[in-house]
């Protein structure tokens, strides 16, 4: 979609709101928005209220609060040791997890769901980065269901319902309705 629109796309919604979105993958625009002129692109109170679960985080903050959080996060995420560790972890997981699994499945002629497999890869790498442990969701050829994936799908369903202005499910906290 972004490639077809010259790396930029304007969107409106959800219905019933006055929200406008600008999606970009143009490196110059990303740099302009996130490093040089962030103050010109406030998220605002409505955005923060829609994404209340992220309240007080870099995802909903504006102005000086955002700048302070970005500085702290940037300092941590740009450390050469962390970058090297992340790079090695990703490379190792692909070399020792994804490639052998795909090879076994190809030799056996086993069909697979590429979206599920890549989701498992990303999940394993994220857990390894955050917790230092490999949950091995990508390591077996049987690919048993992942309860965390079911939970994340349910969370996304609730988030979409809230964004679209639909009635929140009964088990959604009352203060978020």
C-alpha cells in the first residue's frame, strides 16, 4: 500500500471520530517526524484516551514528557553491546531455528503457515531480547497452538472494537468503556 502511494498514505477514522492518520515509510519523513520536528505532530488527548492502556508511555506522550522518555530509551537501545546482542540473537535464531525447521519441513513435504511461522520467530526473538530466555515456539515441526497468540488476538479484537466505537466486551474493564 505504501509503495503504491509513494511511501506515504493518509487515512481517516475510525468512523465517528475526527482522527486523521499519516502513514509513511519514507526515511526522510520518519527522520523529520521523530527526530527533528516531533513537536509539530502531537498525538493529543483524544489519541491518549483511545490508547488508555498505554497512558504515560512514549506511545501516548507529547512534548517534554515524550522528549525525556525518548532520551532514556534512545540511550539504552543504541548501546553497541545491546545492538550487537540483538543482531547476534536474530542471526542465531534464524540460523539455528528458522532455517533448520524450514529445511526439515521441505524435506518432509510438510505444508506450513508462513504467517504463523514468522509470528513464532518474532515472538521468540522478542522474548529472548526482553527476558533472555528462548520460549522455543519455533523449534518443533508440530507447531502446537500458542496460548499467547490466542490472547494477543483477543486483545487486538477488543482494541479494534474500542477504536471503531463498538460496544466493549463484558470482560473489558468498566473504566475503559
